[in-house]
């Protein structure tokens, strides 16, 4: 089931937004998109997959705001849950040369869409993302977020957590979405480091709340990386994840002892018990 507001023409950007039981968050995500400072046209596709709440209805309620900008908002409902299937449905409906893949719990800054669009005008396959601001509510998760935001992978690379974008040549790097755990890692590794562009515009990306949920999410993240290493070893040549020297860890630990304690405790808990097949967003 799908619906679409008035079509103002071929969009410059298509935003593909999978959402499963995201009624509490989808409105803020869409409102932040609609507030973007971007002169071109945008097609936003919400794929409400396996929802047991009113995610789809809340998304549709935002359609007049998009129509006022002569942008389109389309809502596709799928009875079966699953992010990879939702991404595929979004790609099938997308008409923009630039594809932005956005998680429903992310809120973008006003400048992000424009900067992504400009970055992806460069010739050749390109991948881009903004500057992630990791957010959390509880004390434990805030401490984890503080430390995680300072590790070299987050400060020196283009991690693409929660939002990443590709141009048409970049999207041609892979076909159908594979049935994998970590779609963002897979796409990032489809591009060489020189083909990845980090823009300065930020976005807010919330993490799991509470120690147990942090462990579950971190365990699944690690399992996703291991799966790609096993199934797509050729992509590892594009992995530029910087090392994290002991001296640098100690330096950060002295700056933030609580963050270090929580971060390392989560990492240790993950090592002590292997990943299971269960998945919880922990929020």
C-alpha cells in the first residue's frame, strides 16, 4: 500500500527512510528533513515495515508540510518487517539521482541535505555522510556516547551511522540489498576511502539506553562486521579503520574515567558472550 503527494517533477534527492514501529520518532525525523535549507526538489519515501503502531499514519500527517515546499512524501506499507526489504522497496520507488538512506530515529540539521547533494556532484562513484552527534538520555548511555564519539573511527573517518548517501554511480556499486546485519558497514566498504566524503553539517543519532541494551547492540554490531568479513572479504581492502593505540586510550581514559569504564565494560561483556540471533534496538 502506498500513497504520494503531488509530484513536482524529477527530484534532485530521494530520501529512503525505513521505519518499523517508529510512531514516537517519525514525526521529528520528517520535520527536521522538511526544515532543510535546500533549493532543489526532494522525494521522501517512508517504508513502514511490519508496524504494529501508527507509524504510517503519523508519517502521512506530515505530507502537507512537504507539499508546501513542492516536495513529495510517499508512504509505503509492508506487512512484513525487515530493514533490507524496506530499503529495496525504497530504492524501487526512488527517482532521484542522489539517494540518502536515513534511519527513522535520526534528526538532521538544516544544512545536511544541501551539503550531501553538493558533495555527491563530484564525478565518479561517491559516498557521503555528515558529522554524527551521538545522543543519549540516561547517565550510562551518555557516558558511553561521550567516549565512543572520541574513538579514532568516529573522529577520523566517515562512519555513516544512521545516515549515508550515494550518487547514481555509487549506487551502481551493488545490486539488490543483501540479507546482512550491517547495511551501513556494507555500503561504506563498497567505496574506497578516497571516494568517501564527510561533510561538516551534523545530525543527531540516538544510541541504546542502559547497559544491557548497549551490550546487545554492540554485540550485534560486532556480528555484522564479522559477517561482512566472512561473506565479502574483497571489501576489506576498503577498510581504513584507524588503530586505537593504548596510549591514546589511556589519554582518553584520564579525560573521561566514567566514559572509559562504561565503554570498556560493554566491550568486555560482548567478548564474554557471543552474539545470538536476537535483536533489540534497546529504546
